[in-house]
């Protein structure tokens, strides 16, 4: 089963662009879209469900790997802090 993990970086549908799943502010997530995603490249944040589908048609979908496969590596020149 696919499941997003907070702190991980996932590819977007757009080639070469990635976004990080971050902790949503307290009281702001919904049951249908519990994950908050941010992309520094497109300077945007949006909510997604566990399959990476956004809460609106104007936000890009995340590419979530199946099962135990490793998530994609960070895109070059994308600032990452651990």
C-alpha cells in the first residue's frame, strides 16, 4: 500500500520538480487530505491524500512509489535540510 511519510521528498507530475511532505498546522488538516506538501521551486503549499492526490485541480499530484520501494532522490539544486 502506498503511504506518504512526513519529511520525505517526492517527485511531482512535472518533470524535474520535487516537493516535501511537512507537518500540517494543528487543526488545519482534514480527514480526506491529511498531508501538507510544500515545493520551494514553485513556491506553493497544498494538501494531498495518502495517494498524493491534491485537494484541488490547480495543484500538482505527487508520484508516490509502491510498497517498500525507496522514494526518489532529491532533485539537484533543491535545498534539503535534515
